[in-house]
C-alpha cells in the first residue's frame, strides 16, 4: 500500500510509523560517525529538553508495512551563486534519502557486525512536493537570495523570509529542508519533534554536503549522508554516543 504524497496526510501518522522502524539508525550513525571521527565538522543538533525521548502515540489503524510518501520542500537560501545549487544536485539528495531509508544503499554491507541486526527497511518514500501550501503546482524547491554573506545556516533567520531566509511550509504537511552556507564547519542541524518554534521545524544542511554532485562532490561528505543523519534527528533519533555530545 502506498500512502500518496498528499501533504494533508498527517505527519503524526508518519511519525507513529517511524517509531516502529527506527532501527535503521544504526546505518545512519555508522555512515556519519566515521566522518565525524575524521573531521572536526559536526552535527549541531541538540535536544532542548532533558530526560527520555518522548514517545509517539501509536496509530492502530496504520499498517506497519505501508510505504509512506513524505512531501519535501527544499529551501535554497543563497548569497553567492555557488550556493544556489542545481535541481539535479537537490534530486541527488532525494535519491540518497530513499536509498538510506529503504536499506538500499551500496554501503550497507560495511555496517559493523554489532549494528547489523538493527538494519531495517523503513519504507519511507521521500519526494519533492508537487503542490505548494496553496495547492498550486511546484517543483518542491524555493530559492531565496539573501544578503547574509557570512552564513545563514544554523541561525533562526534562515527560517524566516523577513530575516533573509525563507518561511517554512506548514511543517505538519511538509518536511522542510533548508540548504545554505554555514558560518562554521557545521554540516547540519535539525529540530527534534515538538521542540523549538513551530514555524522552524525541519532540517538544515550545509550546501557543501547536500546531495552527491556539484558543491557536495568533494569527499568525505559526498554521499548525502548529512541530510540522512539530520532527518533521523527530525524523526526523534539520538546520536548513539548520547545526547548533546557532538563529537
Ligand atoms: Zn546529529
């Protein structure tokens, strides 16, 4: 069964399904943690609240094996033309997400033995949104030139048109991904479910690490895994080395 990419489909339903399928995290952290060890570049995601990971309310009417389509909007917030990455590069990231969340990536055989039992096919299908919040046709990409030439990634401003970024599309209907330059060497950051301002929910990724081609073609962050990792946080996954430790 395929749940159509209708942005009106409740994200709470999708998160309920995700709760049952999150063992894929082993794959995500293995791919990304190695890169962390080699470079002093980090994920900036931190859980704001303390205590245990909040549980989602199970939705008994949802099949565990249903494929869930997730409409994605990618907000490109750029200053230099290099940061205004191509649609092909954006699509290359979508392809990686679908490989990683469906246990189809080429590196799966290299997952350490200790994590192999946790490998799972999450059955998520990411797709660029075909309708905008007003119901009009869209390619699922917004492009905003900003005057911020230092780096708007990782700042609250990126989430707001009035501050040089771009407003989120309703986060209960879309997965919002902002792509921009970061001031430091941060690869990405994400909001955990229910944390932070409602209109800033989503993930942010350094334009040098988004996708597999163009500005992201240079190793070690050329596999699209930064976005895979951050979306894991967005769906309530912690770092396996513990919360609030970024190295
Ligand atoms: Zn992280």
